């Protein structure tokens, strides 16, 4: 029974990681399309999934502890170590869970890094745009009754004519 419970938890973890991957891809599409209006919402949705994963992790750790005591694998064994010690068919099933979870986490890290680079690049572009924009000054009035800048342009134009 404990093996089945752990396997069910691992399936749920895979589903949540897959959902998290989907949300990360949604975030990437929003960033690339410039629809930043929805970024706060997607960030909230990602946080909800992460909270669910944290709760599930506590439950999975408890289920793993029960099985690890039975198998004698020591305290807090890795899923790979648990798979090696588990009887058939659980050994194969836990090994497959391990492979799938590892692939999902790898994909998530890659996508997360790509999203972070996109956001950093966007922030750098915004910073560059602000630096390149020259804020107009009110200027001071000269003898002609124009601002110094306008007076300078008028003198330059008068000289050109």
C-alpha cells in the first residue's frame, strides 16, 4: 500500500511539474509578444502551482520515509536509491518516475533561464531607451524674448539665410 501511495504522489508531482512547464511557456509567449499586461497574472498562477508542489513534497517525504524504513535505505534516500532497493514492479516504476521527473526539472530550468534572459534583456533595453531620451529643459529667456535654445536656433537660422 505504501508503494502505491508514493507512486500516486509521484504521478501528481509529474502533473504539477508539467503544469508548471506549461505556465513557464505561457510566460515566455507573453514576454515575446509584448503582452506584459498578463505577466502578473501568470506569475500568480505559477506561485499557486509552486505552493501545491511544496505541499506535495512534504507528503512525498513522509511516504518515502515509511518505505525507506521498510527497505533499510537510510534516512531521506533519493528516488533513484529507493528504486534500486524496491521490489518488482515498484523498482521499475520508481525508476521511470525518476527519469520523467528529472526530464521535467531539466526542461523547467532551461525555460526559466531563457525567460530570465528575456526579461533581463527587456529591462536593459528599457534602461537604454531611458538613457537615450533627452528630457527637454524649460530653458531661460534671452534678450530676444525667446528661450536660449530657441534663440540659438533663431541665430543659427538667421546666419544661414
